[in-house]
C-alpha cells in the first residue's frame, strides 16, 4: 500500500523542503521582515523595493484603488465629453 505515502510526499511538503525565507526591509515603515514582501507601486516606484504585509494592506492597496477610481473617472469624463460633441 504505497499510495498513501506517495500522496503525502507529493502534496504535503515537510518543513525541511521549504527554502529559508529571504529578508527585506520595508521601504515604507523600514521594518525588517521575513519573506518576499509586496510591490509598493505606485507609492514607491523603485526596482527591487518591497513593502511589508501591513503597509501593503494599509497604504499600497488603498493607493491603487484610488488610482483605479481616478482613472475610471477620467475615462468616464472623457467619454461623456466625446459623446457631447
Ligand atoms: Zn511596512
């Protein structure tokens, strides 16, 4: 009955299989963090810049949402002006 063992090996990684997490300094709050971080764009537009989970959730995502909304507003205004012509 090797099926169960094969299944475990294939789908459940043991902790030893995980590579050690890299470390980075959050470019927004300058905390030292484990892991890969998040792309802080559009708040920081630098190659290799990373931000932590907290800053991503509290700063970067709202900034992106605001950017998307502004862009949509711009598009809507633009299309209505075109329609008025
Ligand atoms: Zn941070």
